[in-house]
């Protein structure tokens, strides 16, 4: 559940920041008449994300076991690619996010209501679609459906509350540090999802080595024990991984984590005006 809470919080906070910046900018510019268009774009993005999640569930339910494993393993790899791209993108652009969004909003206002709806839809929809794919992949890796959904729902709810508090000026947070530590956590989560995706592909006979175990500590950490369940839910830990799973896990985790932590942050030279657009600091 914690891994999905982290995903919901991370993706949800990005979306909440986007919405709060768009709304605050319109309010400050005296364009409250354009607010319904923003909310319409947000609603459409949320609806599309929910539809994608439902489609993934329904599609997999109609497949044979081998097809499910191949589909699930492939989607897990896609989810890892999305997580990796997302954390590096936010690491580099968090300082300039406000300026980028305001520039897009100025163009949308000049073009009309349709462009404004599309701007809000695209800005929020990216996070929503990423969340749908990532959560589906992590839910498959834990073998549960209810707890991952509860975790992501709690994360999204926390993000909505934080987004409102940012807009209202009630809280301040160092976004650079927030995205750094949550990003590092998601690298670990993504490594586990990737390893599980490899295991799915092995079970589908798409990749070899299903019975070639790297180690087996099921006697020490039983999968059905509370601590085994906890490790699986948080880190996608498997007590008897294959050699290929372990190799891929290490080849992803070590270089990606090192690159993420050592990557220099980009900075914007445009100072943020003192207003209630957002009081979050980077």
C-alpha cells in the first residue's frame, strides 16, 4: 500500500500544483470567467485516467494465463519507463514549472476556451495516465487489487489537500527536496516492478530462466508472513527471484539511482512574483 500511496502522492501533487498554478494565474489576471474551462479539462483528464485503468483490468480478464503474464509483464516495463521519465523530468524542471505553465496559459487564453480546456487536459492528463499504468503494474506485482487502490486514493487525497493549501498560502514546502526524496523512493519501487515484470515474461515463456533461482530464502521470509507481505507491498520483494530478475533489478537500480541523485537541477532565472499563486518554494 505504501508504494501506491507514494505514487498517488507524487503524481497527484504534480497535478495539484499544475491546477493550483493555473487557477491562481487566472484569478490574479482577472479571468475568473475562464475557470470553468480549466475544471472541464481537469475533469476530462480524470475521466480518461479512470477509463484507462478500467480498460486494463477488463482486457487482462479476458486473456489466458500466458497472455495475462505477457500483457502484465509488458505493462510493468512500460510503467517503469514512465516512472523513470517522470522522476527525471520533475527533477530537472521543478524550478521552472510555474513559468512554463503560465506561458502555455497565456497562449491558450489568446486562442479561446477550447485551447484552455486542452491546456488543462494535457497538463493534468499526463500525470493521470501515468498513474493508471503505474498503479496497475504495481497492483499486479503484489497480487492485490484493493490495497493498492486504497493506497493510491489516500495519496491522491493528500495531494489534493496539499494543492489547496499551496494555493491558499497555508503551507510552504521545499519542492526540490520533496521531489528528490520521493523520486529516490520511486526508483526503488520501479526496480521491484521491473523485476516482477521480468518474472511475468518468464512465466509467459517469453523469456527463459524461470526455474533458475538466484537464491531462495522463503524459509527465512515466508511470502505469507506479515513481514513478507510488507516487503512485497513496499519494495516488491520476492524471496526466491530468478537470476534474470535479480540481474535486471541491479542493472536498473544502481545506475538509475546514482544518476538521479547526481543529476544537477535546472534553475530558472525568472524570480517568482510574491503572490498567492503558490507559496511552495523550490
